[in-house]
C-alpha cells in the first residue's frame, strides 16, 4: 500500500498479526515506524509526507546568507573524525545551551575535558576494597582499619551501585547529618572520605586539578573534653597485675608517651638499650617525622627482661586489643579506664616534673600549645615524681653502664613474674 512517492507503507503478515511499516528518508537517514492497524499507518504516513513537503519548501526558500551559513556549518563539522549531520550537531548544542547558556557551552565542554579526560570510572563497591588494601600496606592499626571498613561499608550501603565520580558534596553532607554519631566519629568519617578521595585521584578515578567532593564536607565541632589520667597508685596496680604480653604496652605508653597507633608499629629493634632511648622512624609516627624518645630509668627496668625479644612489641587482634585488655583489667582492679589514659598521664606528669613544655612536646611528638591547653597545672610535682619512681616488684635487672639511672648489681628473671589478667 503506497501513500506517496516519498513515504511508503510496507505490509508484512505473520501467523498472529499483520504489521504496517511506514518508511521514509529524512536528514540523509532511512527512518521507519511500525503499526498494527492500517488506518494508523496511513494517517502517520500522510502527516509525515506533509512535514517533509514543508521542509522541502523551507529549504527552497533559503536565502543566499542562509545557504552560506549551512555550508559553513557543514565545513566545520567536516573537521570531526566522524560524520555528524548538521541537525544532530544543532540539537546537541541546543541541549547543552539549555543547561549552561549559549555563551558558556564551549567553556563548559573545555572544563569537562580538562577534568575528565583521563578519569577511569569505578563503582564504589569496586574502589573501596582496593582503598582498604592500600591502608593495610601503610600498616594502619587494626582498630583504625576496622573503623575504616565500617564507615565505608555504610557509604556503600547508602549509595549502592554509584560511581565514585558521581557523588556530590550536598548529598554526602545530608547523609552524614542523618547518622546518629557523635561529632568526633563524624569527623573521623570525614577524614576517611577525604583520604579515599586523594587515593582515587592518584589512581585516576577522580580529577586531579581540583579538590574532591569529599573535601567540601563540614568539620563538626567537637565538645571540649576533660582529659583523665591514672594515679601513680593505679598504674602500680596495673603493672603488678598485667599479663607479660601487655606490660610493654603499658610501660611505653605511660612512661614514654607513645600513641596507641605508634605502639602498634614499634619493634624491639627500635629500642637502643645502651642509649636508653627509642627511635621512631617517620613511617611509624603520626606526624611522619623521625622522633627520639627517652626511656626513663624505671621504664627501662620493666623492659630489660624483654631485651632478647624480636619482631613487633605488640601482637593482637581486632577483638583483643590492648585497650580492651587494659579496660578489662581496670574494671577487675576497681577503677575506670580513661580514654587515651596512658598518653595523657605521661604528658601530664612529664610536664609537671620538668616544667618544660618544649621538652615534653618533643618527647610526645605534639605541640607546646597543646600541652598548655590540656596539661598545664593538671597535677603536682610530687605526684609526677611518684609516677616516674614506680619500679618493678621483681628484682631489677642491672642497667647498661651508659644508660640513665644508677645501675644495680642484682639480676632478675628473664620474664616478669606477674599475675596474668
């Protein structure tokens, strides 16, 4: 059945139905549309023929300037590697202009090309495991790593199937606001997301020339928190009842001021027994700066029985961390485990004993301003002297001749004889 010379209707019959396919050529392409009823096909064919006739009449009425404009457009499109009809180019330009405005289309395209040319798209569920592996290679502590896993699992659950580059600050901010977490936990989440963004930039999954969407997340204001410390009597009880595997953690944290994360990276070979100090390489410190930590004479007495040990000072699992072990021991002994109590105790007593915030800051690896803010006049000099006078209850081993403190002549056991917690 033929409706016209330019628009044709082809009929095909199957066992179940008869199909009427309308065919025509438009903008250099063969187009078609299928109908199940003949009247509908005929009506569409007449309308399409009328539209084509109007287009042909419009083309015949083009002025010389219009013809030149068309020829210039065709010439410009010829510079592309593939053939693009004029009408498709105009349609694409129109859609872009509706979004950014006609004058900004070129700038918008140039910006997109500069920031997305080398990006390799990746889904969250693909990126997160590789990011966590990168943290493992950096020797991130098990507790820290577990928290990263929990937070990124929440992110993946909230934005399932999303690509990393699709996430926007506004929706991330709304999600963080909805979480029933404290400000400190949300700030930890923000740091994790910012680190994820930096990693993604290095891997080519996000643009490198501008900050990531994670960077724009708000830092929550954390309420001021009063530090809590152990008394010398409490520390004495902890050391008397701690398991031998926990004792070095208590000693280096309480008498040398090492952070929990730093303690997880320290090895016995980092201790210079003859000099009475511990050398922390930059890769093991929070500030990534090498630090020399003096080991007080009393701390050295606690550590000497372990002198022949090798490997890491601490070996524990995510379920049985030194913090959990110490908290359980504190509860057994009848007092509470203060958050970060060992390091807070060291900074408090060391500052009170020496009165030199710069020396304490050097030992602890933080700033003098931080010491004035949290540890100034927090205890008495007499308490500080009592803290650094705590000695082992077993017979002390002799100190090396050039170590701080007066050496003794008696020799104790190779392993401390203490009651396991």
